[in-house]
């Protein structure tokens, strides 16, 4: 095995690792955004039901 082959294997492995991490971040980020928007919608619905103009704080 020569150094070029070793570094090519390392490079390709890191590319696949980066791609996998990117996919995981996209999927989990989308879940977080969906949860955030759902919470805002729930807060808006509750504010409309109570007649309050203020959004509740956490």
C-alpha cells in the first residue's frame, strides 16, 4: 500500500462521513423547525381563544 492510496481511502471515507452528517442535520433540523412552527401555531391559537394579544413566554 502506498501513501496515495491511503490518503484516497481517508478522503473518500471523510466525504461519506460528511455526507451522512449533512443528511442527519437536515432531517433533524427539519423536525426542529416543524416542532417550532407547531408550537407557534398552538400559542397563536391559544392567544386567539383567550383574546390576548401577547404571546406566552417560556
